[in-house]
C-alpha cells in the first residue's frame, strides 16, 4: 500500500520537527545525561573485554613495549574512528535530524536525479550488518559482565552461562512493557559507570605512569611492525574498543548532535582512556601475569559491587541495541525494504518508544543460541567485529557520496578526508575477517539472510506492482466513463486504498463488478513514505477532485512516523473535506499470491516472497483503520 516518494517531492524540503530542534531547546545537561544512557552503553562496556582480548592475542605475558603498543593502538583507534570519523564528520550527515544507515542511504540517493540501485544496495547491506551486530552485543556484553563472578569466586564459573541466560530472558521479556520508565535511570547509571571507569583507571596509572607514553602513535606502529605475524589478530581484538561507535549516528535523532558530542568529549572519551591506561599500568605492575585486568584491578571490597554495576551497564547497552533494531526495522518497513510487521507503541508521550514482537522474538532466540553455543565472552569476541566493521565501511562510502554530491565538496577534498578513514576501516575489516572460521561467520550469515530477505521483498513487490499495473484500468479513463454513465449511487463515503497513483484500485473495479453501485463520495487514497524522517501536518495531505464523485487523496508520512490514516484524513478538514469516520467505508484489496511454475532460485525467491507477504501485518492494523469500517475484496495473483 505504500510507496517511497521520489527525491525532489514537496516533502523533501520539509522542516523536521525532530529531535535536533528539540535538543536545541532542551536543557543540555539533561540531554547529555540521556545520551550517556542510550548512545554510549555499547562502547562504554568495551573495557570489560577489549584490552583483555588484545593481551590474549599477544600470547603469554606481555612486555612493557607490548603493553604500550596495545594501549597506543586502542587510544588511536578511539581517536581516529570515533572522534574524527564519527564526531567530526558522520554526525554532520543528518537527514532532517535523523541518523543511521538508512537515513544516510536516503541522503545519498537524494544526491542523484534517479535513485541508483547500488546506493540502495549499500543501505540494505549496512542495515543488515547492524542487525547482525544487534544479536551479538547483548550476548557478549552481559556475558563479559557476569564473568566477573569468576574473579570473586572461581567455583561459580559453571553458573556464568545460566545466569547470563536468565538476565537476557528477563531483558527481552520486559520489552513489551516499554522502556520509558526504566530509561530514566539509564543516564545516571551510565554516568556513574563512566566516572567509576575513569577513577579506577586513574588510581592504577600511578602503578606504572609510563603507560601515558602510549599517546605517542609510534608505539602502535612499532608494535605492528615487530609483531607482523599476529598483527591481524591483535587488530581484531583492538577493534573491540570501538564497537558501538555506530550508535553515535544511529541515535542522532533522539538527542541531536551537540549532546552526543559533549557527552563524548567531556566524559566518555576521557573515562575510557583513563580506564585503558589503568588496565595497562596494572598489567605492567604485575609483570604481565594478568588474565582479566578489568576485574582483577578492583579492590576486594569493590569486586562484587563492580560485577553488579557492570552487569547493569551491559543490560543498558543491550537495551540500546535492541531499541535500535526496532527503529531500523521500522524504517526499513516504511521504505518498503521489509514487509509490514506489528509495531506496538509503549508510550503516549515518546513516539520512538515501540515494541515489535516478531523482531524481539528473533533477537531473543539468536542471542540465547550465541550464549549457549560460545559459552564465554572470549570465544564470542571472535564473532564480534565483522558486522560492525562492514557497517563502518558502508557508512564511509555513503558519506563520501554525500560529501561529494550533496554537500558539493570538491571530489579531491572528499577523497582526502575519506580515504584515510577508509584505509583504517578496511584494515579492521580484514583483521576481523580473519576470525571468520572462529565465529565471525555468525553475523555474516545473519546479515546475508537479512539482506537477501530485503532484496527478495523489493524484487517481489516490483514484479507484483508491474503485474497489477498491466491488469488495471487507468483511473482517469474509469472516472470519465462513470461520470457519463453513472451506476446506482448510495449515500456515504468509500475510501479505496491503492499503491498505484495512475491505475484504478482493484477493490473499486471488483466492487463495481459485483455490487454495481457507487458511493456518493469516492476517495482514491494512496499512502506515500517520504524520504524525510517526518512530514509536517500542513504538507501531509493533498486532495485533488476529479469530479463530484471522485477525489484523489495522497497522504505522505515520514519514514519514522507511524502511518495513521484516520488521523491523517482528519487533517483534510483544513482543506475543506468534510470527513466523518462513521459514514466512511474503507475498501481494501486482499491479494492471494500464487507461485508461477518456475524452477531453481526463481521459484525459491517467489515462494519466500509469498511467505513474507502472508506473514506481513494486516493493512487494517498497520494503518490504524477501524476494523468495523473495512471491506476486504479478495483476488488471486500469480507471480
């Protein structure tokens, strides 16, 4: 029923009443606190395992030069990837205040007169990789925190996996109740977490103050040169320190650019650096004989509280990824990249607070399988990275297009900025691809399945639209004939939903064929999805009158808005249309899809598309049409 508006439509210049403008008018400290709780949960829990895995990658006890080299790699990874790439450049590429892979994709497509398929393909790959990452983050984050009980009491080791499973089950089960109330404590908890990260690190830097020399990048270069045999493995572990950087861009629409940047520069970045330096100093002061530096450097009295706080921080990090997955899937649905799925709103005040049962169930099963299958965060770290580095590569390529074609940078200026960042991303991608057999295949397979699903859905909708268009009668031709030779007219208003602006709705044709009557007011309604996040109310509805019997109504929703037809039609009153829901009937065409006799992959693709269409959320529910006012007319279509 929905289409994406082409670039250049009236919605393209709409001013977004979004979070960016909201952020500017809101108390900055409150917005910064909120950003700490939502944006930085993932990267904020990386100290639990990033430096530990980098140490393990060196094999055996680490020397002073090795510790300095590892710390230098982490420091400059955080500086180049997060501070320079994301904070300085990517955050500026907002689509009317919204961020994320699909928002960047729509920006890039706006740079062309005709939407290139390869740009859409990049967006699909980026979105699929994000969802592949979304199943790993909760698993590795919570597992790494619970493993702290091994340091408290080694005999509790067999309980790590069962306890992790229980925590994750509880986390996913409470999603249906919404996160509005819980999220109010996310910010303060994460603020406390980062302050404690910084303080614990600062206390141990005095044990070996030479770790501060790691700020010099030559230590990183010397380490990679002298350890060329394990450089790929080490880079794969170092990359764990920057996982979660993409959240800065994904959550841009929730807080705006300024609070995210202030939170990073004023608290998150310094706290992470201090903690990593503290872990390095602790390792040096113990002659490199340390297995889990994050927990081992805590005093005995603080161990158990730290395990509890770390577990709470990882639950918050997982919550942010789950919410991000909901938002991305909803954007993909509105952009016609995925079939309609059930969306439940859990807050009357916050539009972004949603719950998607099908997505939640799939995430839960996938996360539990990872925890049970890999058993430890160390083993699971091998699976972490391919999806994130792949998504970062996609972001860099799309950002180059935006810089060059949309921002009108000189091509060489854009290349000068992007190529160094791209080299870093490619290096990290290669390093993580080396772990493919050890677990890296998991997010890759998930991403391939999701990207293939999107591709099959797009191709299937295109074929279905072409077949339907061939069988339909031009709307203007039908209207002209009915005005000359009117059938029996009955009182009331009939709204016929159609995705084809030019053709007569199938439901209208079948209604005339079987009932041989016409309502006194007939509305041909098309719902479009704009390439902007939100469409202002004054631009949401357009009405054209063919004659006294027929009206063309086009409703335009932003790709993050909830399509609500009755509310949108109520806006039409301002345009002079007297809309009464109680005297209106909505006619929908329900198509029963049948596969054509094909062989091989084409047959599989058709059957998969049909299965997706059958499991899509009913249009009545999706568009919030009162069920008592809906008439569905069924047709069979062979594809």
